[in-house]
C-alpha cells in the first residue's frame, strides 16, 4: 500500500531522468494531473497525457532534455508529507533557488506555483519544490 502518492510520482520522475528515459508513467489523480500541468507550464517537461484506462488510469509524462541529454529538471523535493504537513501563508511563501525554481502549493484556488500565490495573495500546503 502506498502512503504518499505524490512522493511516488516525484520519485518515478527522478528515476526516469537518471535512467535517461523519454517518458514516465504514473498512476493518475487530480493532484498529480495539476502538478504535471505546472511542470509543463514552467518548462520542466515537454508535455503530459492523461489516459483513462482501468479503474484509475495513468498519466504519461514526456520528459524534457536540453543539449547532450541534460534534463531540464535538476532536482525534485517533496516538502509536505502525510506525517508532517507544511503550510505557509502569503507572507511566508518559499522561494526556490532565489526564484530560479518553483514551489508547487495546494491552495483554496487550486494547485498554484509560488509566484501565482504571491500575485493572488494566497497561501496553502507546500507540496514540492522543483529546480
């Protein structure tokens, strides 16, 4: 039984990058779909496709490489976990690598980046950091 599906998604992406794979498949959920959308919008992955097959379905993420197989994603870090939730308000939003990275935050307005949270003046649960 998997206790942290978001950490599993991040680990699958991290392992696929280290192995040099072009695509990675993760079990689907709404939160994972939104994280994949943010990764695409921020330019960390080429794209993703949600495939509804079976009871849960899965998300195929096409990884992005630049130059001589250098990944666009340098690091992925799970911040909040089921045993230790990490919340921030609009005044204490995290900055990843002085703005070069992205913090993915689950808010009352949906899953947003740290920049979008600052613009909208909201806080929430810090899901992960990507750089």
